[in-house]
């Protein structure tokens, strides 16, 4: 399996180039990756025989997130400089928006006042799900994007901070992960509650030498677009999993990459899982190693790895 994984390269990466976010374009042609050293690298993945990355955005502050326009023609990067940087992939023309007075994690299409700090957000169908401090989740109907439809308390343990959120492609449910190694899946509608679940993962059990289990952050989650009952998780233990959720929580496949997985995202077609390896800042800046392994890769989501053993749960796509 590992031999089929394609590792991407970006020329002359500094040791501070820790990938924080990655995303495959709606056309499945490009992959963008944002990093701690203020770069967004763009990769043409239409020909996987030879893939090299080109920095398309470079600023003097960490870039925490990136995204594409719906047609895949534009890529945006946002981060600690409180601006939104948008690049036309064909022309290379850059537009900068002074959108916020503090760190930005997503692009601006409407202004929504949330009751707590925003940690992560994602969209699926007409759903925008926003993960907040205090383990709260704001749900927004994108037909009315300036209004929060409802706010729910995530079942994540109260003492554990939310790390990431992902929406199913049809917007029927969402998943949040935590720094305490726990993942929650919740349906948007009561009629779909059969998908609701919570489970522990990315935890190394205690051994004779260690009396306590080692619990790692679940840094990223992503639903497989063709099958909303398949969820990928990436953790600080250096592994990523494919899970069947709804009805039972069963891991379909497990892959070890040796160092913390900071990002996982399925391509819109479901053919690839893009994942990033790097320091996940779980021990802070002081303990950031200068020689920590850095990698960005495409893993083929083979049918035998993502085939669920149960019929899909929830309303149909």
C-alpha cells in the first residue's frame, strides 16, 4: 500500500515549513497546502507521474488554511496576518483583502457573530458547521449565510478542546475531533440520528514500561464524498485511519507514517486522500524540533480500504 502513495515536493522548503492545511480543488486537478512559514504551495495532481509544488502565496506570517473557488480557478490563503490572499491560478494575479483585525482561518463571504472563539469550520451541501471554544458547534444554512440556524453542545468531553470539524458532502451530518483523542459524529436532523456516534482513537495503550495510555490529538477529520459513512482521521501518533461510522464504529484501514499527521482531506472524487506530516504544535513552540520530518502525500483510497460492511446510515445523497 505504501508503495502506491505519492509524496509531493515543494522546492527549497525551509525547516519551518510545517503543513497546517491542505485541500484538493473541485476539479480534482490541483492540491493546495498552507504552512506555518507563510506559504501556500500549489500542486498539479492531474498527472501523478511527476508532481512538484510551486509557492503561489508567500507572506511574513503563518498561513493556517486555504481553499479553492467552486470552479477551481482561484485559491485563497488565510492566517495570522489577518488578511485573505486570493490568487488566480491561470494568470497568477493576486488580490489581498484586509478582512479581519486578528488571525483568520477561513475566507470572507459573510460576517457571522459567534458566541465563542472559532477553531475550525467546514461546509457540505447547504451546511456550514463552525467549531467553537467550549465545545460548541454553530450550524448555518448557506441559503441564509448571515444567520446561525442553531448552536449545539458537542459531546466531546468538557475538559477537552475541539481540534477540527468536517461535514459530510450532502450536509446531513458533521464530525468534530479533539486534542483528547476523541471523535464525535452528529446528524443535523433528528431523523438521521442513527449516524450519531462517539469513539476514542489515536491512543497507544499502556505497557509494562508505561502505566498510563498515551493519548494523541486527532488533528484532522474528513468524510469520503461518495460514501458519507466513511471518515478519515489523522493523529499526533503518526497514523491515519479510515473508519466506518453509523451503526458501528469500525476501522476499515490503518496507516502509519511515523510522524504527526496534521491534515487529511479526501479529493472531491474520493480517489485520493491528501495528508500532511509535520510538527502539530502539541508541545508548543519551545519544543518544536528543527529536524522534524515534513511531508505532503497523496494516498489512493482503494475500494477495499473504504468499503463499508453496512448499508449507509442517514438520508441519501
